[in-house]
């Protein structure tokens, strides 16, 4: 397992409900960077801090994973399981290219 990798990917919704798989701390942090400024509250900042801490070795990737999952669930964009026959974000990017 690579450094910062999640034991289990987190599937979240992006854009207009397209699922995206988040596999590691860096991907989670990049995802968080796209959150609009008006939606950045203390929970958002705590989640970013957990990702930063995991990237610098101050906490484990699993701890950051748990915080990210809680944030995604609270915000309503966490998918507990993959959607059948739904396009993945990687497929949408290929179609648009």
C-alpha cells in the first residue's frame, strides 16, 4: 500500500451527481480544494487539517479517511456503495476529450 492510501476508497459525488472514487489522502485534499468558499466552515477546515496531518505523517491515512468519510456523509455527497451503470468521472473526462 502506498503512503497515504486509503484501505477502502471513498466514493463521493461531483458535479451533477457523477461518482468519483477517492483512493488516498492527496485525492481527498484535492477534492476539498474544489469546495466553494461559501461552503467552507469549521468542519471543512478540520477535514483539510486531517488530510494535511496525514500527508505530513502527524496522523495515519486511516484517521484522515475516517474524518473525510464523516465530512462527506454530513454534507450529503458520500455514496455508501457504487451506483450501477453510472458513468465514473474518469469516463466522463474521456468522453469530453
